[in-house]
């Protein structure tokens, strides 16, 4: 369905972009700032560029939503967010996942404001995430996209009867209250993915989320306690502990300082 909007319409105007099966909306009403539209378009497009690059040869636009699952958590959304961006938590929180990842080659990159964590996945025919690369992409503060991309020659079509094992899932983080968060998971698969493979991936993701929930809710309990002891552990395994979260906080301070300086000028 199409609508024709008259030029003098007072409707809000938002910039949108698309990637794969998803639509991204930049939540800034630009109806009174038409000169900003191109700039915001470029900004949104540059934020999505890493995702578009990773999936350029995956046919991601054909992926189909198989299931949505919402998990209520008893913690502030910031704890969930911080946990996601802390690469070090994988080894202790997700021991079974950690065994399947080649953690020595785990990399974190802060792209301002987005971030990307990448890690090769070990070959294991019994595992739904066997071989290839894992990508954990964060659009702060509330959206994450996780991609498992199998390694193969993508210039040739998959032989008949060979299943495309690429997978993508989204995490939408919904702050509910100071101590409650809801995370909505969307699971996407290429056309033709067998139901058993979808079920195995979704069950595995739910197990990982269960492990994350226990950590995040424990952090909330610790945060509420008067008796807090914080112990910083630098395992030296990754580039730098919490490099992504720190990068985002630093970026946000710089952005806020720019806004304050503009306001002072005006
Ligand atoms: Fe986790």
C-alpha cells in the first residue's frame, strides 16, 4: 500500500535504512530540519556498513523469521548491555560455547557508536554452529545482531541437497523499569533450513541466554547490596577487558560535549 503525503504535511519525518529482513529507524524527527536529512541518512548508513559488508554474499535479504522469543530479566538493561560487550565473560559464563570458539583469535572492534566482536568457530559436525565465523554486532544501546557465517566458496551455488547453515539472530533490549528488562530474540534462517536445525540453534541460543540471565541478575543483586566488593580481573586473553563498553562510554561523552558546545553557541 502506498500513501501520498502532501508537501505541507506536518507528519514527523524519520530517516530509515534497511539491512536483510530488517528496517532501521533513526529516532530523530527531522520535519523542521530538512537540511539534516542527507547527513542523518549517511550516519545511519555508516552505522550499518559493517553488517552490510559481512553479509554481502550471504543472501541475507532472503532470511526468514522462524521464531520470536521474549525473556524477562530482573536487572537493569545496562547490565545486560555491559555483559554483551564484555568479551571476557564468554569463557566463564558460557563454558560450552567457549569450547566451540577459537578464543585465541577473538577480536573486538569499537566502531563508534557500534561495535563488532568476531571469532572463528571450530569445526564440529555435531554442532549447529560448526565452522566459519561468529559475528556479534552491537548498535547501542538496545539492538544486537548475531551472525554465524559458514566458510565456503560463495562464488559457486551450494550443491543440491546441501543445507545452507548460515544463521542470524537479533536481540532487542527493552528497558522495563530500573530493575527489569525484556530481551526479545528473533531467529532468522535461510530458506530451506531444516526444522531440526532451526530447533537446535534456537535451543542452544536459549541456553546461552539462560547463562547470561543468571549473571546479569546476580549483578543486579550485587548492585542493590550495600556490601559490594569489586575485583578487577585482567585475564589478558582479549585486546583489553571491557574495551567495547569503555569505547561506547567515551564516544558518548564526546558526543554529549559536542551537543553542549553547539547549544552554548546558539
Ligand atoms: Fe553472554
